[in-house]
């Protein structure tokens, strides 16, 4: 098992069959495609992996398959978020012996939580699951923000070791960095960002967790590494390619933004031969045949052969 956590951690897509069962052969190919592309870690069964639409049996299949195929080459963090503390603990206990680098959880979703409840939630998970714990802060889908002071408290007492911040708010992230510097606690700080991949290290991030890395792992990894090395012009060039790749997430003329993103990347990866099909969980809408016709030109612009 690899313990160092840094750089580009990919929130891996979950390839599915037409009846919404995890497509394990496609998932294994995707893992190898990402690692061959130079990514530094994998975030399994997360938002980009459609975890909230899968039952626990299928989520465990995803996590087991990813860990097995990774075979210790990069760190793997598994998302065990659920609608209650008890359900998160149940899933965490079922995956804690798989050889994961860590597990991550959001606050319980559906019912908004106060910060004292958030503290109790993460403390109970850590007391019950014998594996390092990360905070997954994504208030747009969960309804609850994990405040910087709350994360700092959890890190100071050793309850959590890392955070994925998908809040889209720069000031709380800066506050968390400041709290870490004055209190001396260690906390892995990752951003769920596309536009700041090449500059994230400059604002105190140890890494990024961008969905678009599923499609262009080598470009995203180079953007991070060039940015971390201070090669501004090279980093900017890779960042421009990332912006080109995001066109696949905007091909849909119907459906919601999550469906457009997941189905766009899945369709492109299917054309590339990495996945067997582009199925997404209902009621998310997959790309139409007409919409998929825009993908080859984007891949050509990225110099990806199909």
C-alpha cells in the first residue's frame, strides 16, 4: 500500500452495464489507463463515480475492484459517505480490510447538520472504522458545510488526516491553511478543482481531485507537476488543454450538469476503447447519438487517437 498522498487524485468514474451493474473489466481498464497516464492516486466511489445512485453492494464492488487493480501502485481513498453516521460506519467496516490508504465521508446528507453534529459524525466514524479518515466537503450536494474551524478541531485531535474541499470557496480553504500553520496540525488539503490544477500547490493544496482527469490523466498530471515545479508557461499550456477537454462535458443539450459531465466523459472513453459503453444511472441522461458526434473532433484537438 502506498501512503504518500499528493498530486492528482482521480475521482474515478464507475463504468456500468446497461442494467446498471458495475462493469468490472471496463473499470480495470480505466484504472490502468489512469495510472499509465501518471496520476498520483484514485478516489473511489465518489460523486463522479455516481455513488449516491448505487447500493452498498455495488459500491463495495467498485472499491474492491479498484484496490485490486491498483495493486499498491498509487494511494486509494474510498468514499463511504451515507445519509446517516450508522450507514457510513457500516460501509466503512466492510471495506476497512481491503488495503485502502484511507476512507472519506461527507456529513450525512438529506437532513442539514449543525457543526456539533458534524463533529460527532466524524468522531464516531473514526472510533468505529480502523482506517485513516478524510473529510469530504461538498455542500452543494450535502446541504451542510464543514466549516474550517470544525475541520481544524478534527485534525488537531487526530480524528481526520485530510480534506477534499469541493465547496468552490477559496477563503475557507485559505483559512484552513492558516489554522494549520498556527496550530501545527498536519492535514492533507486537496481541492476539487479544474481551473486551479496548475496553481493549486501555490495556494497550499497538496493536490487536486478533478473529474476531467478520467479523460486526460497525463495532461492533468503534467499540469499539476509543471505548476508545482514553477514552470509557469508549460503549466499554462497544459491548463489550456484541460479547458479543451472540458468541452466533452458540455455536449449535452438536455439533462443536468452532472449527467452531462459523466456521460460526456464516459462516451469519450467508450470511443477511445477504454470503456465498453457509456451507461449512467437513471434518471441521469446519457448523450444522444447526435451529441456524441461532437466527441471525435475534441479528441483530435487533444491529439488523442481513436
